[in-house]
């Protein structure tokens, strides 16, 4: 708009032009009039100059008033006083999706942030940070264009995760320090936390404990860099209390078998919990398969207790990718009312048995598939190959691989087995008389130079029982889910002493003897499921990637023999024990339980997979889930990393709960992945403002209709407004003055 400044000269040009507009002639009758005019010519010239100045000033003021961008940059300098760097920190925990009235707390927070921007002084700079699992600086530098800042705030979406205060405070410190170094004119800093003061986010700010003390110190440093205002958004939620508002949540959806086939119905266990309130709720729980509701149950949920398990059973009839959704309703926080499960379904579970010696897999195959696939009820299809044929087929089609008395592995075989585990597959080792422990340790062990790093420890020397003696088993109080079935059933024969020889396995790190329950066993890196009576491990479970490794330190058949005084004797008589088929079934089921872990993650955890050489040349895209009535979000490109013999892909934009669809292109179909919320954030209890650390100023609670006068210092009268009022006054003066000049008597 400053390009219009030359227009100021228009009145002057017109004035000069009018002076040269007429020719002068002498006329006797005018001489008397001119004589009179000469007496007042000085006064008239002054009056005309004043009128010219009024008109010039009027045009100048209009041009300057319309030059808003120019004055946005220099306004503070013209007005005087320091300029402020305002850092807007919006709580991005999913508890901000709580809807006290028409708007959610997150929508109220965004509106209050916009109000702060619009009410701030000319020349102030703005930064924007979303407080979530990882602090996300949306505007890390100081932005001076208010409309751009408003647009960024408007476009914010709420992640379905928690919020971590300490990383956010550190991010604020970095932003404030960088802006202060880059822009010396922003002499002041003012930080605004727009938050619901949720206890899961703010409980550690008081300074109790080591991490809390670190957070309290960081908040004190932040307060030293400028004013820190906490704007609570919980006025409509209720006063701080030990329980908070009533909130129902689906805490878990799981399949106990960890796999699904067309040969048997799928059992689905759903966890439902209630936070807040003093009385229970009759929760309506719905089961949806591929978007269609197939079942519904009502469960009584009491507050403050552990989650109630709601069981469902459903028979899937079509192989392929399926999505399970469980949901409830009846509260004002929708995010945690739904939970998802991506479920690949096969006709049968494929198991590959690798034989290192004749008959080393015979009893294992019989235990896996007693009918040899002749009946429609068999859920396992077992294939057998010799040790040399391990790499002859495509291992990606197998869910579990049994390695029975295999002598050794090459580096390539170790790498292929490692990839099988990373995809969620299972490995079960039965050792025996062909095993070369040094080769196992070199290729599969825990040493840095090992190719696979698959084993949970180092295989040491063999241990053999004395003449006429056998080793028995110690179930370790049946704590591990693998042996839980034999609790109170010792007559089944599992503990019968029948082992003559085994390999001693030295576990790496601080491996516990067993997990206390199945949930802790799922989280343990290494766990001993079964031991010998002398304390040595008999069955050890470990996690590698999304897969599981189970190693039985003795043989799986009578084909492994040892020389005794009576002649050759088998290493054990397990294969003739009535418990052996049950043990094999437990082993493969436990081994494949990682398949679902690969497909089901928590919000903010990446989803990933592996591709063959050919597949790595095809483009992949991910369709993110829609939530809250929004349309499905656009495809996102997947990052692919080359690897030996394959390629890995990963995608980390999983900040929304729901089903993610990975399209492999060229008609290869889709893979489904599910991301679910961490229900720690479902507890809507909040801290009191009195418990905030010193240095943080608690402002009045904000609601949909509250203003921001308390959190923004009153700005001076805007320059543009002052100029326009001045121009209006000059216009009135110019009109009046011109009318008076034209109508008064000379």
C-alpha cells in the first residue's frame, strides 16, 4: 500500500495546475476590485495553503492506515515499549478430547490460542508447540504474521497419545533461546500452557522423585526466562478430585490363541474399565468385524477396579486380512471408547520341521498334526525338510519353524531365521547329539560377531546323569503360561524323571527364572519356562523383534543317543511321555504369538514389515485411519530401507488410533495394522492449580465463552486505528474549512 504514497502530491499538482489555467487581460472595471483584493491577498494565500495541507495530510493518512503489513513490522517501534515473544503450548494428550459441552477441550484450547494471538500487541512474535508423547514444535522460530499463526493453530489435530511435560519444557527452552539469539528486538518472553492439568501429565511437576526433581528444575529455569502462564481448561470438567469425571474405556482386545484360522472359532477377550464416579455402569460393548456389528453384550463395570473381561466368540469364514473393532459409549471422551485389532486369518497354521537326523522330527510332526491334514479340523499343516533344505523354500509362508537336532547353521541361514523372527514368526529349537555348540554360538549366539543373535544365551557343554539316574523337571511353581496347564495335574507325567542328557545353557544378562503371569511373560526379553531339578534351564523363551524363540535344551526324539554301560541309550524318553504332544502344541502356539504383535501397536509406535527383493521395488503407501467423522486421510509414503537379501519398510506417523492400511501396489493387496491408545490417559483426574511449581502463574480457568484479557497485557491503541480516526477528523475539518472559505464575504 505504500506504493500509493506519490498520490499525496495530487493536491499540490492540482493546485499548481489551476494557477496556470486562465489567461490575464487588463479591464478597467476590474482595477477597483483588484485593489480591494490586494489588501486581503496575503490572508487568502495562507488560507489556500492551509486547505492544501489538509488535503495532502488526509491522503497521506489514508495510505499509511492501509499499509498494515508495514506497520505490523514497525508498529512496536512507533508505539514504543518492548516486543514480546509469545510461546503457545497446547496440551496434545487425548484427554483433551473430553467434551464438557459442544466443543472439546482441545478445540477450546485452539480458540484461546487464537484469541491470544489476535489480542497481542503489534510487533509481537509467536511460536507454537504441541505437547504430546514427543514435543512437536509447529512454529519453532518467531512468526510475526498473525494470520499465518492462526492458520497453523486452526490446522492442529489432536494426537491419540499422552503428553510428556519434561521433553516439552526442554523444547520450549530451546525455542526461547534460539529466538532470543536471532531476534534481539523480542526483549520479553511469555509462555502459555493451555492444558487440562491432567494428573498423568502434571503429577511429576511438584518435584517428588528423581525424574520429578529434574522436571521441577526445568520448570524453574523456564520461569527464569520469562513469564509462564498456565491456563486451565477444566472449568467445565469439575473441581480437582481423586477420581475425576466418569469415563469408560476399552482397555484391551486380545485373542488368547494369538492366531486365527478358518478351522475353529476365534475367542476374543475385551477389557472394559471405569475411571471416576462412585457407582458402577452397565456398559454396552459392541463387537464389529470388518465394519459390521456382529455381537453385543452388557457388562457391569465398577469404578476403581481392574478391567472387566467381556468374552466374544466369532467364526471367520474368509481367509485374508480382517479388522476387529470393539466399542462402547455413554461418556464424554470418545477416543478411548474404541479399540482395534488387525487380524490376518489363514486356512491353517503352517509349520516347517527341519530334521538334522533321521526320525528327529517324527514325534513332533505327529504331535503337531496327528491326522496328517486328512481331516478338516486340523489347524496345523506340518512340512518336513532335511537340514540341507532349510533355504530351498520361501520361509515367509511359515508361521513357525521347528529346528530339531540341526548340526549347524551358515551365516546366510542365520540371517534368514533372524528376518523370520523380525516378521513375527516363531522358532523352536530341540537340541540333540548332532548339535555343534560352537557353531550355534558363532552364528546364532549373543556375541557381537554373531550373524543372527537369536539364542537367549550361550550353549555350553552337555550334562549327563549318573548311571541308572534321570533328570526330572522343576516347573518353577507353574508361573510361566507355557506350563500353566500342568498345575494341579502332576499325574499327567510332565515331571516324571526321564532325561539322561542335555546341553547346559548359560543365559545372557539378568534373565529371570520365569514370569509371574502371561502379561509379564509377554514383556520379558528372556524367561525360563521350565528347569531341571538341579536349576539348569530346560525350556527358555526369548523375544527377537516381534517373534519368539523357544529352546529345549534336550532332544525331541529318541534318535539322539548317548553311550552308557548298558549300550546306546536315548537322551530322553520325552517323546513317549503322555505330556509330550501337549508340550509341542504349547510350544508352537507360544512361538507364533508374536504374529499379532507385528500387526498391533500402540499409538506413536511405528508399524513395519519386510519385503522380498522384488517387493522392495514396488511403491508402498499407507492410508491413515479416520476418526470422529472426518474423511480418511490421504496416502502417505512409506520409508524403505535396503537390507541383506530383502528390504525393510517402516511408517511412524501413527498418532491416531484406528486401522492403517498398507498398500503394496500392483494389485498385491493390503496389509492391515492397528494402533491403539494407552489408557493411562483415560484417568481424567487433574491436579489443583495450587500444586503447580513456583514460578508458574495459574490463570483463571478458560471455557468456551471466557476471554483472554487476563493472559494478554492490554495493548496500546493500534496505530492504524489512531490514523484512521485522525484522517476522519481531518476530513471533517477540510470539508468545513472549504465550505467556510467558499461562502464567506470577501
